[in-house]
C-alpha cells in the first residue's frame, strides 16, 4: 500500500496537484458504502459526539457519512480549493470544521481525538511522522482508521480492463496485468501499522462495490488519479482520449469495481 510517488522526494509537490481537479474530483470520486462506514464506526467505538481528525477529505466524500452519524470532525485538507469545496458541500453540518493545511503542519495543541481517519490519503503523509503524530493526537482509547477504495478486476470482469492496457502503452506507460488487481491480491495496511509499535493488532474490513460510469464520467475520474498525473500532459490527454473512445465502443458505459479496505487499530497503551 505504501509504495509510489508519495514515498519519494516528489511527495510534497505531487500531493498538492489534486487541487487542480476540484470539479472532476467532486463529481467522480467514489463514496464509501454505508455498511463500511457503519463497520468502521463500530470497530472504532465511535458514537454521536465522538471527535475525529480527518486527513485529506478531498471534497468530503467520506466526511459526509461520518457527519451524518453525529461525529464531530476537524478535516485537514492541504489543497485550498478542495478545502473550500468541502466547506461548501458540508455547510449543513455545523459539527464539521475544515482547515486548509497538511496534517504535518497542523498543531493540535492540547486537543486529543477519538479517531484519526484517512480515506485514500494516509500514504501522502510524511512517513517519518505518519504513525507517531496519529498516535500522539489520539485519546488513550482512540483509533487510527486507514481506508482505501482501490479499483480491482474480479473474475468475470469485462475485457475492457485488458484492452485499455493498449491505451496506457500508447501513452508511454507500462502495461499492467489486470489479474494483479484481483480483489484477493489487494493488501491492507495492518502490517505497517503493527510495525510502528504504536497500535494494537488492527482489524480489517473488506467490501466490494461497483460503480457504473459513462465515458465522460470515467475519463473525469481517471484524470484525478495518481497514475495519470505522473504522465506528461500530452500523454495524459492521449490516454484519456483513447480510454473515452474505447468505452464508447463498449456501449458507452463501464462498470468500475472497487474494493474498500479499512484498517482500524486502537492506540497502544
């Protein structure tokens, strides 16, 4: 899970680039299924009024279902435009406060929280302080919750996922065997959390869910993803155009399979 541009010297410059795609991010990033949110809340022992520090809310896709369950949330979003959109999207929830800053730069003072929550964002935090600061800002019985919503290719998936490897190759990227994204081959963050020595043995939730998208919607979503942003601008445009045409050739829609993986760990005594 923790392997990519987020663990290189380019991390600080790369992670702010999501702020360039606020509209696409807001329209197309997946929302956690309710069953996953309920399981997280239960495993972390949260209830109405519990306090949560959220790292990297994006435009609030995971913040809203937490707020709907009565949690009090301080969301830290490094991108000022993303932070502004989160405030707009969650204006109806006075229990949510959004600050435009990184988790690293945030000074908690004496405040301590019932949970540290990160959905598709924890890997962007400086590895030298990820776990140390997360543990430090938790209440004695607080929990760290690390969530990912990865695209997977289960058995029986459309040949589309094999065919688009031609499009990635044409854009100058490496081909990837879609079977490597089988749900059973997707890991979790339990081992790295345990290795920190700061948390008890984690619990892991795994839940498959599908999203149907038009060609335009899928291209929008694809444009926000790290693998695409790593390509030069011309190559990005080439890839997105090719993928859009391929979806149209497949009938105009594509089913995107996701695997939500949530790792929940209590702060060690």
